C-alpha cells in the first residue's frame, strides 16, 4: 500500500504511474479469447460443450443440462427465507423505480420553415445478460442488468451464467424469477459471449450484451463490439474515498475493503486532509483484514494497489479525483455537495458519511454496472438507454425544401457528389 503526501516533491511522478496503471488483462488473454470466439463462430454448440466441460466441469448432454427452467427459478424463489427474499424484492422495486425515470421521450415538432423533425426511441429486440459465477455469484448484478432491459421494453432477455458442475446459485435463480427471465443458459466465459453474439443452433443471437465478468469476458465483449452492442468493457473494481477527520475510521476502512475484497486487482484509495486520521484508517484496515472471510483477496488488493493520499485541505482532493475518474467515489465530508459540484469524472458518487458504496451495490436504485479504468471520463453507468436506440426522422414539405434545398445542393456539389445534388435539384423545379 502506498502512502503519499500531495505536497511531496515526488508525488506527481508516483501518482502519474497510478493513473496510467491499467490493472487489466495481458496480451495472452486477448489471444486466448480470440481463439475461443473463433471456435464458437465456426463450431457453435460443439465448442460450447467442450469449453463448458473444460472450464466448469459440467456436461451439456440434454436440455436440462443446457438450460435452467422458469419453474426451477420459481422454486428457488419460494424456497428462500423471508430475509433474503424480501431484500431481493426491495432491491428490485427500487432499481425498477429509478430506471423507469430514465426512459427517454420521443420528440416531434415542426420548425419555422415548415419542416417536421424529431426522434423516436425503440428497444432492441434481444439482449444477452452475463451473470458471473466464479469467485462469487451476484444476484444483484442480474437485477441491475435485467430490470433496465425490462423497463426499456426488450422482448427477449437471455441470461448466460457458468454453473460449476451444474450447480446454480439459488439467489441468482430467485432474482431471475423476480425479473421474469425465461431463458437461462448454463454456459459462461468468453464462449458464452461468443454464443450470444454469433448465435448457435441452440442459442439465437442477441443485439446487445451487458453484464460484468472476469478478464476473459471483458475481452470477449471488447473483441465483439460491432457484432453486438455492449454496455462497456469493465476492468477491476475501484473505489475512491474522500474523507475528512470527522469520520469514524472503522467505517472508512470497511468502505475501502468493500471493493478490495472483489479481486486482487481491485483498487481502494483514500484521500484525506488529516495524517492522524489516515493512520487510524490504516490500523482499522489491518484489523478488518484479519477478520474478513475474504481477507486473503482483500489483502492482496490493498497491498498491491491500495493508496492513501494526504492533502493540505480537502478541496485539494478534487483535481486528484478528476484525474482518477474512479468507478465509485465517496464524499465523506462535512459539505459533500460542495465537492460534488466540482467533481467532473466519476462512475457513481456517494454523498455524506451515511452513504457507503455498498448500499449502491444493492438497494439504493442507481445501477452498479459502472465504468472503470478511468473510463468515467467519457462513459456512464448502465441504464435503459443501453437497451434502446434512437431513430431520427424528417418530413419536408415543398416549402421547406424550397427554403433549404439550395444550400444542400451547394454543399453536395462542393463535396463532389453530383447524385446527391441532383436528388435535391429535381425537387426544387
């Protein structure tokens, strides 16, 4: 773990390395994924059978091995204890309400020359949703992907999830039931992304693929962008906590570890204006690492990629935060809104001492599928718009063409496109 002071002479050099550090897949993964995708494109279901046995020790022999039925999902939901069942329902309700408010409106107007203009929004026909099943299974991720797609109006939702030896996580199945998912395939990894993009004899292709996954899944989405739409190429998780001394150091330590426990490549950074407070947080991190069941993973992340930065005053944290453009940013300060007004680049922001990032992962409502690796500079979190496309339209009257047609002819001729010019000229006679 790096301990830095922003005022030190060598800070800029060290911090620049942190900003450039990708913590993502190596070139070997790209080559492996390319080979897997080629096999799926050429051999379809046969390739899926081989890869699923190799990576998940699961034999795809009949329909029950390939697919998980809606009845199985319903039974998993009914078997849940009241606590997790009610929690899933609360999360689903809040996620749905938040994303319903994102629905875009169609536009239709006539301008001052009599030309009708506008745009309409329509959902994609089919969306593939990837649900991880490796280091941990995430029913929350299924909710965060399926509910926006449902709200957008997507007719066909296809879930792929790896099931080690054919054993599916009951909470994931219960979440699928809550979302009304009827098509779930027991395949994972880059091969699942390939199947969704290219289609096979069993699995019809989709238009958009969303959802988190490991480095192979992320690389497969990157390589297949253009064959299908994707939400984003997600890298390792990250959290930036900006906290003043008027915080409980135990709380802040837990917040930092909430992302470190995801993966050894995750990154947790604290920026504070108090050296004594920073040392207290560091001590609590050490204590909690010894108690967490995920302590081994979290420790590797903290020791390899963790960082504490001391600034002279808390406002000095914002230029640093904007350069990091982190996936999650907590503003645990006296006046979080003042800092938020200055923050330009972040995937999602958590304002105030009582808003830990973890609440956003589950039940707050906004989506937890967020840009990583500084992509928050130009990208946004998953929304209903990832499952929709906008079509513009033009309806020109004769008068409107007379008003603007000559300008179109002039531009077409200037570009050396006479057929363009002619198609307009003929209508001006």
